[in-house]
C-alpha cells in the first residue's frame, strides 16, 4: 500500500520536497509512499520528508539556507522498523547496517528516528518498510541455509577416487580427531534439529556422505 505522492493544498511547501525526491529516483525506481512532518513540528526543527521506493528508504532534511540534504538505506540493509503512533502524529524509527551482503549476523550501526510525522503517512511507510524487510529476511534465510548445506556436504562430497567434482575431501580425519564424513553428518544432524532442513533432506545428505566413503 502506498500514499498518494501528490502534495496537499494545505501544505504548499511539500511540493519542493517531492520534486527533489523525484529527482533522486534512478531508472526504473518507483515511489511507493512518503511521509512528512507536521508544519507545527517544523517550527522548532528542520522539517524532514521521508519516502519508500522500490529499492530503498530515502530521507530528505531541509537545509538552513534552503534546499534538502538526502540520505538513504537500501532495503537489504534494513534490520528493524518501529512505529509509535499518537492521536495526531507518529514517530518512525529504522535500524540498519552499513553493508549487508545478505549477512544475517551483521551488526546494526545506523538508527534513524523521525518524529512528528503525519499519522496516516507514517503508518503507510511502516507497512511498506515491513514488507521489504520480510522479503530480505527470507533471502538471508535462504542464503544461510544454502551455506549450511554446503558445509554439511550437501553440495560436494569427495573421496580418494575423485567422487563428486574436484573436492577430494579425505576421510582419514580432521583437526580434533573427527573424520570429515562424521563432521558433515554431525552438521547435517544439527541442521535437522534446528528445523533448517526436512527429514527427507537429512536422509539425502546422509546417503551422499555414506556413498562417498
């Protein structure tokens, strides 16, 4: 769900912010929603306009001498979105990391808070942020699952005779006294216990490990 990106008649100052915002959009990028701070809030603060596009979250902060300063967060870097809504206004908070590369364990190092937002616009922004966050959480989950499967032997199982592709893993033993097949089987069992793979997937991985002995 997106807000109507058309400035209201009661807020002529919004037109300049939206023109600036549209000028920041890249080829193929679309504006999904925006939210602005109430004019009364701007009496004591530099007014901000925030927007959600198909690829990122954008913040526009009015400069003291005119114009706007922009910052953005890619959806893949978003870690958390919170909203606190009152009777007339709402506060939106976003937490993000500097660069994700689909890394689930990345630390949060940016927290942005926007107070005094128009309530309906902030709620629309929150819903869109949540939708993009869920999409990228699923992508990170799939990436982690693929990496765990690879570590457990689900991609390449080698043996002394060549086996599956170029990975000539030895069954003689690894550091700590645990053999390579035993290590992979243990990892597969841990994935099963954590419900990252199904029983059928575990049996398939186990069969590959056994066939490589």
